[in-house]
């Protein structure tokens, strides 16, 4: 049978998009990245207010027979 012009107009030009498991995995990953970024920001804000602790004073180990400095 011959195709009419009305049949050609109703067909889409390309393949039809499918929503499959990969689209759902994309959205789950996107939500996880956004949530992780927000939690890291909140964690940084909480710990960013306190100054870092001072470095501990490291004493040197003297060799046998040496007198340690006073």
C-alpha cells in the first residue's frame, strides 16, 4: 500500500527516548552528589569556626651518654 502524506507527518524524525534504569541511576547519583556537597559544606562550617590546635613541642631523643639540653 502507498503511504499517504498524513502518515509521514505524524511520525517522529528520530528514535523515541526511553526512560530506563540508567536514567534512574543518573538521578540517584545526582541526588547523592548534591546531598554530599551540602553535608560537606555544613561540616566545614561547624569545624571552620574553631582555630586549629597548636603544634605539640617535640623533644629530641638524646643518644646514650649525652646530657640532654636543659
